[in-house]
C-alpha cells in the first residue's frame, strides 16, 4: 500500500497539469502558505477528502478528481497526508511532501496603542476574534465558480505574504495576505463570484468584507475606507464591494487581501496567475 501511495503522489504532477487547464486551478506551490493540487484518480462520484481535521475542496469529474489543498503558514515541512474516502471502499492515505520556504522579516512602527493594548481594546479584540473564527469556518456546499481571481484593486502588489512582522520591536504573527498599494477611495472589487458572509469594522483589520466562494474558499478585504455591500449579498467578479482606506492597524492606505482555503490562509498570488 505504501508503494502505491508513493507512486500516486509521484505521478500527481502530470495528472494535475492535465486537469488544471480545464478547471482553471490556482498555481501549485507545496510550501507553508501554499496550495497543493493532488490527483485523486477517476471515480463515478467525487471522493470526500480531509487534511487534518478540515474538509478539502475537490474538483473535476468522473474521469479525474483533484484535491485543492490549502497549507497553513504554520505547517511543518515534510511528509503530509490526505485522508480520501470513497463510498464502499476503505479510506486511502495519499502522501505528499511540504517543502520548506523561508519568508522575509519586516520591522514596522505603528501607534503604540495598536501594540500594547488597553484593557478595553483587549476585550474588544477577544470579542472580534471569537466572531471571526466563526466567519473563517464558513463552508458552503457549492463548488467555486472560478479559482482564478481578479486583482481586487489596481495598484502595486507587494510580496508581503508570509512576512514575519515585528511591530515596534515586538514579533507578531506572519502576514497572511497580500498588500496592494492604492490611494484612499480607490474602488475594491470582488475577486470572484460569491456571497458576502461578513462585514464589520475591526480593531486590527479595520473595515472588512468577507466573501464565500464555496467549499471552504473565502476571500477577505481589509482596511477599507467604505463598505458597499452587506451580509447575504451575492456578488460577481468585478463588482464593487468597497473602497481602499487606512482603517485598523496600518501605516498608510492600502488593501490587505487574504485568501483562505480549508481554513488556511494561503498566498493570493497563486490565484492571480503570478508566481510568488
């Protein structure tokens, strides 16, 4: 069985390449913060797949299925496994290897009140965090209509995803999105078709919109100066959802854009057709 698993994993690149052209899949980058495209072979019904405890997006047809797997920034390099369930068959374990990637470090100066929080700010942050955990766990049944995205706003795209950020000399979590520099008021568009699942004005993220694209694929748009949609709205790619701003913890106006896949924040550049 182990030999068969390794053979399947070794052949995945060729099989996935054939599916990708038809399915418009994101680019593959099997590193922390990346996306793995794992060939699952043919079957009459789509297999059900888990990575850890999280369900995984599966696309394709009876001639060939592909698991589209988000890899968290905190994932350890080395061998990883998917659990694949097909009706009437024992579960399979499909192995793949997460390669190491070294991200840069960035030092930023922000208002001290955004680093050393007051009691009131801590309480606000904890309330918001509990709410946003629920939002980020959204998983609708629909398959995404597209997995190649539009850039949400014109401007210079930074390579800031994964940066180990140090605010006022204090290390914080790595940067989990792409920053796009643009003047305040520049329109921000939905990157792909979906449904708005949350809007709000949050302590760190500022004015924010979340969109559900289906099957655990979400996008988040932060630091907006204005929000132009409400929860429950259905949007198409290119629809205006807000405007660039400098709300929340920022050093200047820009859009922070994140992509979440099976509850892992992954590099948005992989969905834009531009290698990180």
